[in-house]
């Protein structure tokens, strides 16, 4: 049998295939990668202690969600809540708690804060269809002004507790309710033209959908508190304008009247408008769609 002998010095130039990583090493590499991605998005971060962040200016995030957000810039992947409460479900093997270091506290930069508030606005707008469908099937009016007043007062109390002034919080949260109804009325108009709704099955408004809206609103209070320190940045509005092109991430843009609703939801986030009458024009368009 002939053997091919390769001199040692030649073997140095041959391709070298590294040994495959073990599952444990791959997991370590993934964790390190997540740390790097989170570090790019957040500053002065450290792990939560006792399920709470040390600073009131910080938000609590899952490390995996921070990395995912960095990959696709999708604000929906934030898992946040007041006082360090991060999830409503009981902890499981797939949803670990902050105690085993899968969560982190993050003092966000402008990009993170913008994604956070825009993502929460999108999340709340995505609930408009279920509200509209329930009211359409049950022949209820989209407008419920008395209830809207109560909801606004409740959320303003939360906002005040979080350090958000009425001058900033009241018009912003009124915009959220108006934007939601812009989409709701868009759906109703579509169903009226077609002569029927797409389905007669809909989640119960009182026990299913409204609790989701309440939860999204509470998250939005934290998001607004996080964002308000960046609202006077010179590129504030241009950053919001860019988010309004991300239809693949913020799906509310694809809803009936979605673009107008989205613009209404974020119109008062920044301290300065880019051009005179920009806010007025967006408000007027929303009024037309609400009538």
C-alpha cells in the first residue's frame, strides 16, 4: 500500500478545519454576541437586582430581546413594565426570570428610546382591529367620549407618577386614542363597503382586548418617560420620519388609515416640528378621518 507523506512544513499551508464547537461553547458565544449587540444600543447597563433597576431613568429588558431589536429594529420585542415587572406569565424554562441574569437594566440612547416609544405606539394601534370588530358586530359606536375621558384621566395619573407633565402627557395620550379610532373607523368603512365584517368571532372587549390596551398603555408611559429626555434633539423628527417607512416592522402602518394613524400617534413626541404647520396638517387629516 502506497502512503502519501506530506512534509511537516507543507502541512502548515493546508486548510485547517477547526473542531466544531460544543453546545456549551456555542451558547457562550451567543451570550457574548448578545452582550456586544446590547452594548451598542445601551449605555451604562448592568443586571437588575431584586427584579428592579437601580435608576428610575432605566428600563428593564431581556438580553435576548435587546439583541433581537439590534438585528431587526423592531420595538415590539421589548418586554417592559413599571417597577421592573417584565412579564405577566409565570416564569418557565423558556421565560426565565431576572434572578438568573437573563434580564438587564438599560439606560437607553436616542435610537433605543425612539424605537421603544414607536414600538409601543405600534403595539397599541395593532389592537384597534379587535376593538372595531367587536363594536361593529355588536352595533356599538366607535366613539365613547365619556369612557375616553375616564381613560385619559387614569393614564395621566400614571404619567404624573412617572414624572411626565400634563403639558406633554395629555396631548400625547389624547393622540393615542384618536389614532386608534382612526384605524377603527378605517376598518368600519371597509366593512360597510364590503357589506360585512371578515369574521363574526372576535375576542371579548371587556375581558380580553381592553386589558391588552391597558397593558400597552402602561408600557407606553414608561416609554414616554424614557423618550422625553431626547425630544429636543435636532434629529428627533427625522428619526421618527424614518420609522414611518418601516412597514415590515411596524405593522400598524399597513392597517386601514394606518399611515395617518401612525403619524397622529407620534406627532407630538418631538419638541420642535420640522416645518411650520406640520402638526396642524396631521391633526386636520386625523379630524377628517374621525368624522
